């Protein structure tokens, strides 16, 4: 027994030693042989293990194994074989990368997004070589661009900065997406127009599917009559099935309405639910209720989030839904949407209006139109105006203007029924929106807007304020709308309507009418009491009146009008065309945000370079003759018309070397020096060479007007400068020097003599100017006058300072009893001696008791 036991132990030890030797030999074998024979070893090992199992199992176990193997073989036959083409494999790889990108988007990991986006592009190149890019890729590229824009907007609004790695990835993605999406712009636009339809459209596969022999299971499953996708139902929270039926519409709407404003509300899901409800709505009342809630929910997408404006897709959907709502209301006159209606509480049955009465539904068409207008303006504020996207977004203004006109007609229709009690304010608000869309546009553009708007309105509807047939004359249209607001509104809307009409008149070269209206309104006295947006409109109107005066050749009026805006150096801020953040200004982020919200869209801007050019040109035509007049006549009190122009001119004169003019200021400064030196032709050439004049209508007429103005001011400058050196001067000589007619020269000289600017007489018989001598003061007299002026100014300054310090006390330094202080004052005794021997001795005359003020202080 023992020998047999030890024999078994020896055999096991020998087998273990053999295994150790085998392992050591395998470890010392070359690595290349391991790799080449790896698969063979695995297959051999599998076969040996299976043989061992077969050899180890006998009897019943072997019988069971054979039965199991036969069942496995039959199941293998029944399992359908999946044959994947190269295209399908690549699409699967594409989907996996897209999934990684989606995960990175959820955690805002731009570094990972950038890396995976590069992989995605490499895979798409292989797929797109044979056909167009896959729709999954187009969807990912469009969604990435939207998410990137949203992230950039969040970063601008928030004070917390992104970490360096993430910011680097975001900056890289900016360039990649911009460059990449340019190639697929057409497909991306199709996707954004209708996402669901784009993704659901079937693609035609180039490769035919490989038919496989169907197994019994396949045939069995195929023969079962299955249900389509419509058979599935949506499950909401709590596992309850959501049913979209006409009877459940009001219950869904109530749930959505109650969840508005709450945290963690999925507004996108609510929008999808209401879009589904709109398709199942049967009655007009149901459609109106769903559309009102749906439009409001779309507006809520930007409320309380970092997104500053509605996306173009959501805005267009809201615009279409508003159009559908107006159509339903126009077709069903017995239902009206008014603000003072009471909400219907019963979700089971809809309300039934009484015979002869209209069913009131709570809501406001005017508020929806105003919100659409505000969202369009907000989006235009944030889009780069130098891109095609801005032009595309601006094209939506026509659709918005159509809705404004239709809303105006609807409100007018409601006001015809006195039972509805529609306030006048509603009509004023929508009419004001219409005016604000047309007052700054040329008549040709407004005419196109009006034609398209009336074309979209059904023929049976017409306006009482602006009838359909009288909308051709745009000037009459603006006047009618503004007059209606001026008569039926008050305060801010009334003032804004008046300013819009003045702006429109000035834009269409009706200077005298615009000036008279602006002066008669007296708005310049009360504009400080209005809100900031109205003050901005006033500044814009003032600038437009000044430009209108310049186009009419009224240099003095133009310069006076523009001086208040251009003289401040804050044109951008005053016209709401840019935020000027000064170095040491303490502006809170909230104030800066409000300032940016007030900015005007780019298409409403007034060209600031043109404005500066007009102001400096007018200042040149007024300042150069004035400088010549004060230089030749020192007795004339120096006055400054434009400090900005004087400062620029002095800076230009201090320069040692002046090269050729490069910008508008250089042209005007060199033209000023040439005009002061009498070289009027050079001045005309420099002024006319400014390129900015081409932006004005009838630029050639403007240049001709400027040439004539420069000739006249050159003549006045010459007479002011050289009058002391002439006794007589022929009019014909001046006419030939300045290329003017003798009649024009005589008129200019006569005007100067009548205004006492020139000490001379005009000899009409001999056609000559006779200068009077001895009128000019000598150098000593002029210096004496200057000294007296300065002394009087110093006395006035001292008196003002004294009055401020004594707070207006006139007799603060007089003694009590009416006696003056000082030594030997009138009515007093010398040195302050006693007038009464028995009385107390007073202080000497050098002492000052302070009078009434001193007594008050002592008390």
C-alpha cells in the first residue's frame, strides 16, 4: 500500500517537473515564434480540451453531450447570419464617435470634442468619397455649431472664465467648425429648416442587400401580424401613458401652464407635446388655446437662461404659428383673443358662447407681436453685421412686418365692438411698432414692405386708419400713422411718434418742415424726462436734421444742430451705436448689460465717419473766416465756434512734417490750411477727394455745393486778412481771383458791410470797394481793451466766489449801526475812540468785529 502511494507521488512530482521544464522552454523561445503560433496553440488547445472532455465522459454523460451538441447545431442553423458591408461598418464607427461627442457636450469638455471631431472628419472623408455626407454627420455638425455659439454667449455673459485646456479646445473648434461647415452649408440649412423631416427622409443605398436564407424562426416572426410605430405610446413621469386625444388637450395645457417658471422644466419637451396636441386638435377653440400656449412656451426658451436671444428656427416657428393663429381668428369671428378675458377652468368640456355674443379667450396678440419684434432686434444685435447670416436674419423683417399689419387690422376689428372694451393703448402699441419699422427707411424700401404686407392680407380685410388703396404714398402713410398716435396717445408714445415723423421728413430732404416741427414740439426742453430709448431717438433725429441741413447747403444751421452731438465726442454712446467703456469709469456689469441691450441693430446705424466729415467741413467753413477776422482785428472779442475743430487744427499745425492726407480728418485739416492761405482751389480739390461723399445721395450735387461754399468763404477770408492793406479794390479783380460772378462778389461784400464785419463802402458806379481807414485800433489800444476785459472778468469771478462763500449774505462785512469798518470810516470816530466818555472803550479801528455775520457766529 505504501509503495503504491509513493509511486503515485513520484509520478506527480515527475509530471510537475516536466511542466516546469516545458514552461521554461516556452519562455526562452523567440517572441516571433510565440506570435506566429499563438492562434495554432489556441486552436490545438481547444481541440485537446474537447477530446479530453469527450474521452472523460462515458455512458450517460456522453449520451447527454451528444444530445446537447445536436441541439446546438440546430440552433446555429436557426440563427440568422448577419453580413455587414464596409459601408455599414463605417457608419457604425461614425455613430460611436458621434456618441462620444454627445457625451463630451453634456459635460462641456471642448478638448475631447475637438479630438473626436477630427476623428469624425477623417471617417467622413472615407464615406463621402463615394457619396454625399451621412445625415448623422450633418446633424452633429449643425448641433455642434449651435452649442458652440451658445457656449460663447454664456462666456460673454458670465464672469467665471473657462479653464485653459477647455478654452484652447473651444478656440480650436471655432476655426474647425467655421471652415468645415462652409462645405456642407446647403445640407445644414436643409437640416435646420426641418430637422425631423430631414432625418426621417430615406436614403437610397447604392449597395443591394445580401439575401440570406431565412430560418424557421425568421419565417415564424415574419408571419406574425405586427403593429407599426403608431401603436407605441409615450410614457410620462410615474410610468403613466400620455394620451394625445382631443379630449385630453386642455388637461395637457393646464399641466404645461402650471409648470411655467418652475425649475428643471424641460421646455423643449413641452413644445413637442404641444406640437402633437396641435395635430390632434379638432375645434377652432382647441387650436387657438394650443397656439397661444405654444407661442408663449417658445418665448420661454430664452427666459432665465444664458441664451440671450431666440434661435432663428424657433423664431420662424413662432412666426408661422402666429400667422396660423391670426388665420383661425379671422375665419372664426365669434372667437376673440383679449387681455381682459377670464380663463376657462373646466377641462372636460369647452365653453359655449351665448347666442349673439363672442367667446373671449385670454391672451394678447399685440404682446406676441411685440415680443417677436424684440427677439428679432435682439438677435440682430448679437449677429456679426458683416456676415451673410445678418443679411439672412434681416430678411425675416418682412414676415414680421406682415404680422404687425395683420395684428393692427385685427385690433381695429375688435375695437368696432364696444362690448369687448378693447383699450386704445393696444392700437397705439401696434401702430407704434409699425411706425418704428418704416421711419428710418427710404420711401422705395417702405413701398416694397407695404406691397408685400398687403398682399399677405386677405382681400376682405381693410384698415380704417390706413386704407389699402392709400398706402402707395409713403410720406402720407407716415404722416397718417404719426398723426393718429399724436391724437390718441400720450406721454412717451406721443413723443416718439413725433420724433419719428421729424426723422422721416429730414431723411427725405424736407429740412424746413422737420426744423419747424422739432422747434414747435419743445421736446428739447423736456427730453430729459423721457426714458433712455426715447432720448436716443431724439439724438438720432437731431443728427438727421443736421445732415438734412447740410444737404440743403445750410452750413451754419447744420453746424449748430450737430454741435451738441459731435462736440461731446460721445457720438457712439449718444446714438446707441457702440459702448464706450472709459478707462476709469466705474460701470457695473448690470449697467453695461443694459447699455448693450439698448444698442441699435447695424442696419439702423447712422454712418459716424460721414457725420464727423460733415461736422468738420461745416466747422471749417465757419472757423477759417472767423480766425482771419480776429487775426486782423484784435479788438474783436475772440469766440470759438467748435472747440473740437480748433483742437484738431492746432494739433495739425504743430506737426513738423505733414504727409499726404490718409483719412477724412487729414483731408479737412489740409483743406483748412489751404483755405486760410487763400488757395481755395487746392481746398476744393482736397474736400472733393474725400471718398465718404459717395455714400450720400446725389454726391455730385453735394460736391458742387461745397465748391461754391469754399469759394465764398475764401473770398471772406481774403477780405478779412488783407483789408488793412487796401484803399480800394475792384470787384472784377475779386471775381477773377475766386472764379465768382461780380454780382455774387457784390452780394457777399454787401452782406459783410451790413453785418459790420468789414469797414468799407461799395461803390456801385465804379464797381469797387472803398475801405475806410482810421477805424482800426492801434496795438496799444487793443492791449488796453484786452486788459480791461480781463480785469472785469476777474472782478466778476471774485464776486461770484464771495457770494458762494457767504451764501448770499449781502451785508456780512458791515458793522452794526451802519458804520463801516476800517480806519476813520465815514460816520465813525478815528481809531475807534469813545464817543461817550462814560461808556466802555471800544477796540481800535484796525479790528474787525464781523458785523452781522460775526454776531451770528458769536451767538
